[in-house]
């Protein structure tokens, strides 16, 4: 099987990092909010 070469490895890495940086804060906020809601308002889950 032939290995694929990326045409723009630096740009691809930057795009992946940008996507991770965009989704990480909401993901962390959701993960922190879940136990609070589970404890204070379990009926809402």
C-alpha cells in the first residue's frame, strides 16, 4: 500500500488545531455543566 503525502501539511495541521480550539471550550463547559444539572435538577435530564 502506497503512503499518501499531504500537499499542505502545515496548513492541514493548523486547520485541525483551529477546529480543536473552537470546539474545546464548549465541550468543557458542557462536561462541567452535566454534574451540576444532575445534582440540582435531575428531572431536567
